[in-house]
C-alpha cells in the first residue's frame, strides 16, 4: 500500500501553471492509452492517459478538496472526460495530458472518448477497451516500481534513483509491485469511490521471474492501483525478466527485477 498510494499521488501532483485568462480552448485528442504501460488497451476501473492539445487551461493534480463525500472528482479546473458516454474520474490535467480512471462499463472494443472544457468539447476520439490489460508502473524504462514487503523500502539495483536507497530483491522474500488494468475484484469495488479495505482480484494472478514460476497474489489497494505480492524464486544474481499474467494477458515486456543472493 505504501508505494501504491504514493505513486498515484506523486504521479498527479504538479505545480499549477495558469495560462492567460480568456484563452479559448479547442481540445484535440491524439491518443488514449493505458496509464502504466502507455500502450493501447484501457480497462474499466483502471488508469488511462489521454494525450493531445488544449486539453486544459492549467496544470494540476487532484487535492483533498476535490473529493466530496469519498467520491473521486469527475473534472478538474473545468476539464472532464467522457468515455463511452460515461463520466470518467480525473486525477490530473494539463494542456497536453489528462489522467483518468475509466468508469465502470461492460462495453468492450472501440469506445468513444471526449475531453470537455468550460467552453467546448473535443472531437470524438476512440480507444480500445478490453477486459484486462495488466501493466506495471515503472521507476525507469526497465525497472518496475517495487518495494520490499518487510519494510516498504525500494527494491531495485543500487543507485537506481538519485538520492534514494534501492536494494535488490532476495530469493524467498516477498516484493510488492504496483500496476493497473488487472480487472475487477471479488467482492467488487465500484469505480469512482475511495475505500479503506483492499480486495483481491477476481481472476488468478500468475507470474514468472527470470523464466521461473513465482507465487503471486493481486489486490486492488487504491482506485485504479493494484498491488501484486511476488515471492522471489531461487535465481542467480542479476536482472531477471518479470511477467505478471491475469486472464491470459501479460504485463508489458522488457521489465526486470534486480536479484541478489
């Protein structure tokens, strides 16, 4: 939970930069992608990133004042998003990027996406909506966000992050990974509300590390953010390719965990 919540908060926080008053927006959407992998494939209850121009008249993430009675905000600073005719939940806006939680909707396939501002809506864009598109948030292009389960310290090769201590994972220990796109939980948690109790994902999660099967369990710990508890198998020192699979769909390729005995 430690890194999942911090990740969402840090990802959406940015210094507000007001553009000149009276600037008319003509929002244009150029891409709608998974909020962790930035690849096609969005999922109900998970994070999506919308890229374009004139999407907002300011740059800011949500704050505590944007939550009303535990509900996530449907808009920030007059910028909102409608996906397949349903209001999405907005965590970050800027002129070129908007981060949203995809609303609950059983529709799959090509769905419409509209960005709305105070004055005008964008033209209709389309996104590929799927049942599952698991993806891990990342420290870098190679290393996923990971924490040692025992104390919540960061997991990775030494000197991975400037000014931050990172240490490799050890065989036998449990490491926390964080992602989005892992689908519904059992029991179901409705999208768009804060909750206090993490729930397990409805489908079984499997994993391999360095090509070796690894025990894994997945939970929804914060709106749109899933935690996968991964037990490190017996492996030699070095980087080991990591793959988390749910409902036959794998996380993005090219990621690795650093392992040391």
